[in-house]
C-alpha cells in the first residue's frame, strides 16, 4: 500500500506494475466537499471549469467551481436526478428517477425530454447515460427509483424488465438494445466505441445476482449490440458508475474505492477511499483529474492519464 493520502483511509494499492505508471507519486487523494446523502452522476463542463453532480435522496444537484473550490446548489428540486453527462454540444443530459425520464438542459436553461417511454410504457427510472460520437444517447433503466420513496417514488414497473436503450439522434426513437440484464447500471464506450461496457448490479437485491461489468460488441453501424461477455467481477461490493481513459483502462466505482482495469480485464490497482463510491468522471483543464462521488463526499486525484 502506498503511504500517500491526506485523509485516513485513502491511498493507492498497486496490484500490477502498469498501475504505478498511472499515478503521480507526489499526488494525494483530496476530499473536496462533504454533506450529501448519496453522491452520483458527476459531469465535467470544460468551458467554465465546473463539475455538476447529483445528491439523489436530497433531490438536488450540486456544482463545484474548480477555480476557487466553492460548491453551490445547481438545481433543486432535481427530480431525484441520478446519472449525468455532457453531449457533443456542451449540454447537460440527466437521468431523472422521479419523472422516469432522460432530459437535456439547453444552453438557455430550458429542458427537452429525450425519453420517458418505450413502446408507450413509462420507463422505470433511468440511471446512467453516455453519448456516442454520432449523437445517439445510450442509457440504462433499472428499477432503483421506483423501489422506494427514498430515491424517487415507489411504483410498479410498466415495462416489467430492466433494459438498456438507445435514443436515435435523428428521429428521437427509443430503441431497446439489451434486455438480458438484471439491474443495468453504469455504462461507457471504449475509446474507439467498438465496445459498450455495462455494469449489472443485480446483487443489490439478490445475493446470487450479478456483480460484474459486461462488454458488448457494438455493431458496425453503431446502432445495435452484438456479442457479450463478462469483463470483470467486483471483488468488493458492487460496480456502479465508471469511466474509460484514453488508453482503454476502465476506472470503476466499488465499495472500497475505485478499481482500475486494463483493457483485457486485469485488475491493475485501486484508489482507496473511506466511503462507498458510486461514480467517477475525468475533468480538469487537461482531463487528468479523476473526480469521485463517494456516498456523502466528493473526492479527486490527479493521475498520469487522461479521460
């Protein structure tokens, strides 16, 4: 275990030599803010150097100004928002549990509903979202937001399953792309977009359920998913949200911090945190700062790689 870390319970665990090359050995994990109930969905806005993320149970979104380190309220109520991302035009895309929809915040502040139904039936509770280079929005739809009033509103599923969907950038059609997940959760593309990684957190409500990330081959036209296999099994808790760096390494949330995986699925090392991690994203002016949403707090560390 590395001795680095300004907070008790933080540091780096090197399991493979490659992980050491991802670290800046003068760098330490920082806790930037605390005071949430469940931090999720970090999204980086490069134009104004801010990070936006969700505090789901408190029904609010928060904003970090990297220039001065201040944290302020971004949106409340926030419809128990969960996952967020930024599209190719710099607009915020958000998964909302309470309204059971995926929305886009336009540059003038107005919201556009991108998806709230599939085949006429309401979605469960969109969870995480990613944008393909062709402009298509891909999102997961487990049932967490309709299981209780804590992170949404208790309700029955109209679809009766938890799926992965694609929103067509031209027509706006919502297409089902994967229907064999128990609880699809975080998702991200490989750098060349030939693979879509999707976490399955079925073990959250079934001890025998999945606790892994799957890799699914993306079709040549970028519209469908093909061959699928398990990429990695979580060794501590459950995977939730994750991101992929420019060399194809996957940085995944877990119960004991962030786990870094090589493109071939080898666990390279861990960033240890004292709280359960829900999601991460790369940001900063050089996209070499990993922001980590961990239960009640926002953490960050500079790395020798970029997102």
